[in-house]
C-alpha cells in the first residue's frame, strides 16, 4: 500500500475563489512546491468532507469566520511533510495581491498524527 500524505489548511481571505486559484500556480512556483502535491481549494468549510474529528475542526474554523480550506494530497509523503508544504503555500499567499497591505492573515494547518489531528504550528 502506497502512503499518501494529507493535510488541511483553513484560512480566511477576502479574495474570490477564482482569484485564489489563479494565484496558486505562481505561489507554488515561488515556494518550489513539489509537482506531485495536489491542492483542492474549497470555499465554505461546510463543503469539506471528512471524518468527525476533521468536521469538528471545520466547525470551529467556520465559527471563527474562516471562509476557505485547502486540501493537500501528497503521494509518497507523510502527513507532516504535506502539512509543511501547505504552510509554505499559505505563508506565501499572504505576500500576494490576494491580501491588502495591513490585512491580517488567519489560518491554520492540520494533519493526522497517531490517529488524531494536530495543528502544524
């Protein structure tokens, strides 16, 4: 059985889903994201599918006003390695026109470790 890393990045952004998606290739290039890493941008954390633990995190994110979640899948990598890549992507996203000067960035990345979701700080 091949291992596949998974991680979820919850973040807030005032830009449209289309604007974020159009910026992603540039962000990936800047942070030298491995080409095998797949990203799926979901608007509205209610639209995320997963186990009850992940849904609990999603509910908290929604209550905090978070609008987006990125699901990252990375073949032949650990969940933590996948989370590390996702953190780089979200950090770089803040440096793009998606965010206005002085606008705060709110986000967090979660991955499974020993059967439980942990936050990648």
